[in-house]
C-alpha cells in the first residue's frame, strides 16, 4: 500500500485539523515543514477547501486586509493586487496546498460533530459525519481551525411585514447563483465590511443601490495595489520583497490602531476629512460617515481605491441613515416616513458567531462548556488536554496571529515528543485572575456571540493579545513550557502477569 493510500485509509493520527480554510491549511503546512514525521489529516465539512473564500459568493467578495499580511509568512503574495478578490485568494490557497503536497491529507465532506478525550489512552476520539454515515477517528492532538462564525447561516433579523415584499430578499451568506440584479433597484441593509463591498460591486450593473444603515461606520479608502510592494518585487527576490512589505504593513496598521486608541479624536478627524475629500461638497458626511463611537471600537471598513465613494459620487449609489419600520410591497418604509423602492433587498446584517465550529467536547466523559473555560495564550482551553484552536486578530490581519499560533503549537508538540509526554493541559489555579470577555470589541455580531466563547484572563498567559508584537514575543520568542501547563502520560491499566 502506497503512502497516499495509507493516508486515505488511516483512522489514527498524531494531529487532526478541523477546517480546510486559511487557518487549517496553514497549520498543515507548518506540520509538514516543522514536524515532517507527524501524521495528520484535515477534516473539512464542506466539499471544497478555502473556508470563507469559497463559502461567500456575493458580488465583489474580497479581502479587507492587505494580502502581504493576510497571506502566510512562509509563502509570498505575488499578485499586483494588495487587496484581493476571493478567486485570487482561493488560487493562493490551492497553490499552497499543492506546493506542500497536502492534497491527500484533506478529507472533504467530513463534518466534525464532537470529540471525546480519554486520559487512559491519551487520545481524542473524533465523531465525524460523512454523508449518511458516522465514523470515528482518533488523534493525539486536536486543532480547531474552523474560525469563529457559523457556516450554516448568518445573522438574519426578521422585519415587520417582510412577507408582503414583492421582490427578493437575500443574505450574503446564501447568495443565489442565478440572482440577476441588472437594472434593478437594490437596498443593502447594513454598514459593515460586507455592505461596503456589495454596494459598489452591485452598482456597476444595478439601476441604483442604496446602503441603508442604522448608524455609520468608519470607512477608509486604501489602494488596491501597493506601489512600494510592487516596486520591491521588481528589484528584489520574492521572499525578500515580501518580508519587507509585510513588516512595513504590520507597522503601519499596528500604528494606526495604537494611534486610534491613544488619540481617538484626532484619528476620527483624519478619517472624516478623507471621506469628505472623496464625496461631493453637498454630501452630508457627518450624517452618514461620522460614527458615534471611537475608531477601532469596531473594525474599520476598508474600500479599495475608494470604490464606495466613487459609486456615490457618480450617482449610482447612495447612503441612507435611518431605521426600518416595515417592509411594503414595493420596498422598505423607514421610521422617518420615507420609503425606499426596491426590487432586491440584501440583508448584510452580519454573522452568527460559533466558537470552535460548534464541536461538542468531552473530557473523560464530562461535557466541556467552552464558555466556562479560559483561553491559554489565545490558543488552548483551561482543563482541556491536547486541544488548540486558532482565532485571529480583529484589528489587523487574521493570519498574522494564526501563523504564530500554528508555529507555537508545532514547538509544543515537538517538546512533548522529545520528552516522552503524551498529554498537556492548561491548568488555572490563580485565584487573583479576573475572567473577562474573549473579545474586547463592540461590533454587534461580536457582542451577540460573546457569551458562548471562552473567557480571557486579566494577566499572565491567560490574556488575549491584539498586538502582533506582544504575540511575537510570547508565541515565537517565548518558551513553550509554562507554569500553567501540566504534562503527563497516558493512564493505562496494569496487565496482570500470567501465572
């Protein structure tokens, strides 16, 4: 039996990775290069890799972070576009899979239902749905790379009399393949990253697109192409140019975040002035683009080359700040009494958060309530052995943190192998530790889902950092051994000698 066939038939692994998106593929690549003898598989519930970038199919779907920091540290981003469309990101992920030879490690259509840890065997037994059958796989280490939102459906509030509406109501997470918006009047409900992506993209073919928001968000124009990055690529090797651009962009975005926290009024003024310059003189900037909260209390929305502002200036799109009273047969009636005519209404109303992909965890038969645990180094759970997860940053590129987590986990596994340890569990025995919400972020979709997440601690290895520099020191430069970690061996029953 060849290696490929063995991988397909195996049911026991050193590591099982849940999710074949950017985090899961990244972890697989780290295992391949850092721990080449480690057996692993990626379990993906859907029938394609790519996670977010394959799931969402709405017009204009793209990153809102630059790919020089959103891409993997180990694989240069070579496109001229720093802000990339979904198809470019998918190509990048597929290329990464091929280059690391992990195609045969990915098991599509394998949806993880739950996992049970046995201290006796020092193994996870992972319950998987594959089509109409359920199967069990075992592993020493379980890694959740399933992100933080529910793939099955987004947040969809119900509106008064929406069943009276004669047109179509669609959610970006379930975009109909046959939806034709050419020449149609479109209302997009929302003001987050999805809404500001949809509006200019749909405005190219629609009769008119209205972005209907309850309150404004901070919207910042960023260049789709980075002239410095592209210039460096022309004169330097790809890896060198990528490293320099990556460091530059990390410094810029971390600097913007830090300045926003220290001088929120000044940063607010700069963002307002940038929006005002890109809109007609008569446009009510303070009504539609001047939020009540401070910058980075919620995520800034990036629009490449100011495409949203251009669509508004050209008259192809508009913004209305108001609340919905009810739907009518012909559109949406607002509390102000105004009615917005529509043929299509898009509810870009956010995500439903789902920690760890909704995996049902048990340790020695006892159910684990994730919300009762505390995150250790943002990547493990108190009281849960041999389990790790990846949740990226909310203030800079997601993958920056994921790369560090994957690297640190590989170092931890290597330490266990070198020292004959079968298990490792974060143990919380600090009575002075305050338990705080996992995310310190005011976005509505975050606040709705926070109660289901693990807590973060007030100090020590239990904090959840939103600083790449702090995590770099902790996860890359710092040791894997920590006073809060307990290493152990499998608890096996003694075998009585035969007399």
